[in-house]
């Protein structure tokens, strides 16, 4: 894959949150590289509240990582 992550530093918390989402999505893409397989699974998890909650948790953890990299917890 192409290099897409050059830094965890962002200008704003909004950009940081968007980066956290990107990190989460790329984690799925690296874990399951087949576009077809991801598309086939999507209907199964799209309606499952537990899976949506779990996905939100992954984004939150990634946002904590970005926030720490940007020293937002000072």
C-alpha cells in the first residue's frame, strides 16, 4: 500500500478526529484487504448496534492516540 500516514500531528482537534476515523478505517482495510469481502460483510454489521458501538470505541481510542501526539491533554 502507498504511504498515507506521515504524522499524527494535526492543526486542530477536528482534524485530529478525522485522522482518528481514517486510522480506524485503514486498520480495517489492512486487516481485510479485499474490497469485495468488506462489501459483502457490510450488510451484516451495518444494522448491529453492538458492532457500531465497537467501531465508535476504536475511533475513540485512535483519537486518544492523536490527542496524545498533539499534547492536547496538557
